[in-house]
């Protein structure tokens, strides 16, 4: 089994190559296989060009990739990744996603915990939503999104919280959306319904008749954010999570 913690466990005073060699020794990789394994992993995580650089000179994304490489020196069939991209910028995060997909293609099963629902959607064949320590939903990303049902109508409004509350009440009482899920968002309201596309413009007319100012609207397919919202009644706020670290 391989394991990559939230915080990197590599030695900043060693080079990238030295860190991987140390991991090989710690995991009991046979001495005659270590040089080949080091070269293989440095290439896999795109760090071959900086193999002789001390890790303290690396960016956060480079450190994460090296940390992931050290978790794989013994070629485990299963690796646990604990929020591996938290705190990284989008470019660094995408490079790690590419790396994880590559090692998965090579036959390694990945057990990933993440607060980024886009990450789960991109990487996971199967996922579970955990709330208060309990699994409350599981399945493939596509299956979970289908369970939300229909499409999502996002409506942006002026007027703050009072306008959002009034709009949500109108949407819940709207006959065509009798079975819809209606939630307030930071910008307005979100309506998930099989009839969202068919009756979306009618709802906009009703909001206008109530003298609410609509500044934008969009109809789209459900995302994992919508799944999480439907299950928990709350939006997953990754900004607050990172600020609290």
C-alpha cells in the first residue's frame, strides 16, 4: 500500500533523486532495482530535469508531485491520496491530475479523498459522499448526477438575501416545478427539475412580475456540486476550508 498525506513528507534539504532513493530504501526496494526505479519515477512526474536540485527550491506543485512519487517506489497495487491538491493553483492541480491518471492507467488503484468536487468528477470511476462520518451516497459520477434529475436553472438576482428568499418562494410555488429542488445561492437561486428547460422562461416572467430584477440565467446539466447540495442542503465551500487550515 502507498500513502500520500495532506502535508508533504519529503526532505527539503535533499534533492529530488535523493528523496526517491531514500523512499526506495525505506520501502525495501531491492538495491539492484533502485536506480531504474528512480529514473522511472522522475520521468513519470516530470522532474527528471531537476533531479539534482534541492527540494527547498521547488514550487508547491513540484513538491506534491515528488511526494506522490515517493509513495509509489514499491509499486503498490493500491495508493491512498489524502487531499493531494489542496492549496495548489489550478495549473499545478491539473498537472497532478494528469499524473494520477497516468499511474491509474499503469494499473494502480487510487483511493482519493478530496474537497474539490471537480477533481472527483475528473478522476474517480466511483465515489462516495461522506457527511458527518457516514456514507450518504455512492456510485459513479454520472450515476450520482443522474439521480439529481433533470437540468439546473441558475438565476442571478439583484436585491440581496430578501430577493433570493422571495425568488425561492416563487419557484417552490411554481406549478411546473412541483417536484423541483430549489436552493438559494450566493448570486440568486438554483432550480433543479426535469422541466427546467421547458418552463425556465416562464419562471423568469413570474420573477419579473414580482418586480425582482434578474441579472442573468443559465440552464445546464447537473454537476457534483449539485449532487452535494441536493444531499446535504449545503454548498461545499473550499475557500473556507482552505482558510481554516
